[in-house]
C-alpha cells in the first residue's frame, strides 16, 4: 500500500501537470504556437518601454460613407508603424481570415482580395484591392483584428469593427463617347452604326466627324461598329461609376477592299535598352482589346526579335507577349494584306514592388499620324518640390547623349528611351522607387505642338502601359483634338488614377 506521504505527493503531481499544460497553452495565440509568436515579434523593438496600443487613424472608404464606387481600393492607416507581415488578408477564398477583413454579411464570409496588403508611408498605411468589383447598393463592414502588431511590439487592443460600414453606389449611369476613323486616310467616318451590348442595350450613329456619345447604365459593355464598305469591329469597355464620362479608344475601321488574308509582322524590343528580344512567345486573338477570345495564331521571336503571323484573316487582333524575366504584355495589330513594322516593346521584371515603369508606344498609320511623341512626368523631388522630367530637361542630373537623360540617383527617375523618328515609336521612363507625393504623366505631340486643333495624337492609337506592384495597366489615347494627352496621376497610398483628357501646349515646358 502507498503511504500517506506518497499519496500526497501523487495528488500534488496530478494537480501540477495540468497546470503546466495550461500554462504552456496560454503561450499560444492567434499567431500560432509560442515559437511562431516569438518569430513574429523578433523584428519589433521596444527599447523605450512604450506599452500603448496602436490605433486606426483612418479608413477608406470611411464608416458611414455612401455612394462608394464598386471598384474602390481598401486603405487602412494606423497611428504607428506596423510590422508589415502582421497585416494580412484573405486572397485564396471567401473565408474570413487575416487581420484585415471586409464583409457584407456580418463576417459569415469575407471579400476575397487580389493580393496581400501593400505598405506605404513608412508602414503606417496599407492598401488592398478586392479580387473583383464590389456589389452595387451593398453595405460592407471592416474588421481589423488584434493580430496586427506595431514595431514596438504592441498589438491592437481589441478587434476593431466599423459600426455602420459603407454603402456602394447604386446602378447609376454615365456617358460613353468615342471616335471612328477610316484606317486608310485617317478621316472621321460618319454614319457608323454603334451598338452597345451590356447593362443597357442601345445604339447610335457617328456624326460628320466620326464621333459618338450615348448615355448608358453603369456596367461592362461590348461596343460593336458596322458600316457598309467596312469590316465589322468591336471592343470591350467598362463604365464604372455614376456620372462618369468614358472616352474610349479611337477605332480605325478597315475597308472591305482589304485582302481576305495577310501577314502581320514586326519586331519586339526591350522597353529600356531598345535591343531586339529573342524567344518571346506571342499569341494572337481576334478583336480589338479582346484578349479572352480564342487563339488564332502563335509565334516566337527569332534571333533578331522578329515575329510573323501568316494567312491571318483581315481585321484587328490583340497580341499577348510572354518571356521569362519580362512582364507579360499585349498590343494591337491588324491584317489588311501584308502589314509589317507592327512592333512592340516589353519590360523586364522590376526589381521591387515599389518600382514603376511607364512605356509609351505608337504604331505606324497610313498616312502617318504620330511622328515624335514625348513622354512627360512630374514627380516629387528628393529634396522637396516637384520635378518635371522630359527629353529637353536634365535638372538634377546629367545628360547621357542626345535626348537621353539620367537623373541623379537621389531622384530615382530615368528617361531610358526617347524615339524622335517614329512610327513605330517607344518612350520609357523608369522610377526605381516611388516616394510619397503626387505624380502626373502626360504625352505631348511635339510634331504638331503649334496646331491646337490637330487630331493626329488621338488618331495615332498611342498607348501607355504602366508596370507597378506586379501588375500592368494599359491606357489608350482618347479621341478629340489636342496636342497633350493627360494620361494618369499616382500616389503611393491611392495608386493609379486615370485622367484620359486632351489638352494643348505649344511649349514642352508646360506639359506636366
């Protein structure tokens, strides 16, 4: 038999072991096991003894806001710098996971996001984009959990859920406008039937200048164009917000006199160096800006960077490009008999998610419309104020040959490539690391700068592709008279914002 002393020791052990187990479990949190928590806090520093919890300074869209666009980004600003990897969200499904959550059903499910939150403003502001547009006329609430940790090792005191949330806009309506021109002579085409197929079904016809505009409900549209003597064509466009005026890409209609088939050919170059790029995979699909349609042809650039699609039925095509070490891209080509020099430039993968590359491209038209187009950007200087980068200005840096300027390393901006003798033409600007402040980008028709009524810039079909944060955004020149195309603005916290308006400037010094 056990002595009373041994029995006492036995029961003491029985009581102590669960206590040890519970104590060990208490080291486990939402971060995982104790060792995981220690890893998470390994980068934080609390040498000052600060024990105050961080707070949420700002939410966008804000609590109680209404008529919020369905394509809005989500922005959260904290009172202190945070450990960036503690600010997470759900990117795989609609389960409510991560420290930043957005829900329309009281967090039974959460909105899937396109990517992890992007930090800015010294890790105090975090931006995330929903994987798809939010629903119309729907209430959404934020939840930011105590999983977020500041650099001083303090967590958010409690889960923070917005009281009322925000409500997205109703269906709304706006205007879609554009222009149709004859590809063979650049003249505006009157009497073109323009059909809108989307949230609204409507149609109109182009006026004597080849222009059209119509009011439709917010939504995605396929615009179809038809006119006797010309090939039918179409393009896909989104009307995203109530009251928006969307100026779509000028469409160049091809004559029915075009040969039934032809060869499309050109050269693929590096957007920065201008060197020809070999081994680029190309995929051609029928239609203007319609990359979802069936594949019609494929090719790979040869040792000279050349490609060729033979026996292509007449009409427009969207060509997608792919090569290891380069960002996937797309450009537009046409078959109307054999047409060569349908070139494009591709960008190498950027070194950082904070790097940006802006590529202006324009194709050959007959007669020629775009000769010398110039890319301009205004950006925040390293010592404050705004800096205007253009071909004729090397303020803050040193000239590197004719019309080629590299700005000082403190400015992190280079004009890599300047084509003066297009078309086809390419101009490239690289920003090594974006900084806080406002950026604005424009394109100047230098050749026709003294003709304010010129439509050659609009007729050139110029495009601007912006590579930033592992994504690409393409803008196409709108219709209308003007020598300056105001393309986009940018802030690190708000991202890219399309401007898409035409303006005039006789002097390159006034383009910003």
